[in-house]
């Protein structure tokens, strides 16, 4: 599976938790589960790029960028845009520091 692993994962919010998409197969699996009514042109382009990378017709980085673009446009990209669940559960102390 190493030949299909992204250089760095894409973090997406799946509606319940942040999910790490570490490679082409993870991306395809995640995208195939995406609700049909929420799919569109950017979705189709990203999924096509992932299948093409899986088949060796496109570089892995192309698939990763397409996935990240789709996730950002779908407002599910978690790379710095959504605080992890543990962060929102912390409380600030009297000095303002998180505890």
C-alpha cells in the first residue's frame, strides 16, 4: 500500500470526528460514502483524480490536492480549520491559560 500513500495526510471532518485520509484508497473509500445529493463537479473531479492516481495515470500529489480542494469547498477540511474535539473541551483557568 506504500505506493498509494500520500506524503502528508488530509484531515477531514466526517460529521462526527476528524478523519485522517492517508492515501488514495482511503480517499476513494471516504468519497464513495459521501451522500449522493451532496456530490457535484468538484467532487467528481476529485474522485476521478483519486482513481487515476490509484491506476497510475496521475501522480499521488494530484489526487491529494484534488481531495483537499474538494474538502475545503465542502467545508470539511480539518487541516487547521476545525479545532479537534479535545480542544473545545478544555477550559480556561483564571489566568486565561487552557487547562
